[in-house]
C-alpha cells in the first residue's frame, strides 16, 4: 500500500509501464466499455482499469486477515487517471 501514494502523485503523468514497475503485474484487468455494473460509471471517462488484491495474516491472530485492494484507472492516452485503494480486516 505504501506505493499507492507514488501512483496518486503521478496521476496524469504515469504510464501503464510506470505502474507495472511500481506495483508489479495486476491480478485483473478490465477494458471499457464494460458490462460489469461496478465499473460502468468510471468507464465513461476511462479506457481500462487494473486491480491488485492482497491478503495476509493480521497480527498474532491466525483467524484474522488484512485485505488490500488497489484499482488504477487509465485514460485513452494510457496515463493514470485515478487511483482507488482500500484496506480491511476479515
């Protein structure tokens, strides 16, 4: 999650290759337009979204996990247009 700030600072400047160098290969990609309801609205101004999903143990409790999700949206020029990140405990 610490690298997300580097991506956020680069909105409008960073390319897909830059994002790959910072975050590595995404777990998922979606292209716009899409039939995926959750992505339709953001697809009106973007052409593609990449997603990273991470799950790891949360402290000493083996039954608890930290879950992180990162979404990076790209415009028609292949530049980062927005970044969404979230963390939660399960």
